[in-house]
C-alpha cells in the first residue's frame, strides 16, 4: 500500500490510478495523517428475480391493435 500527500496525489493522479488498476491501494494523507483510500471500483450487480412483478402488471388483450388510420400510415395495411 502506497501513501502520498494531497499535493502529490493531485500532481500524479494518473500514475496513482494506474497503480489502483494493478490492484494496489493508495492512501492519501494530510500532514502524514491518512484521510482517504483509493481502491478499485467494483460495480455491484443486482441479482434479477424472475416473476418479481407477477400479478402487478396487467396488459390489455388489445394492446398491440392499431387503429386503421395509423396502421395505414405505417404501411401495415392497404
């Protein structure tokens, strides 16, 4: 784990981020006292639950029926 002061962190941010990408952690300190830690960002993926909305959504039987004038405008009927 590498520790740098705030000035060095601002000056060398790109290099510090490369270290983080390599799996290392970087501590940022003010007057020698650690105040922050740079670590790799890992996005949490939410697990999908099938059927979670069952019974909460109603789709009308005719939801995909277009009025004749609109269907004609899109060339779906003559």
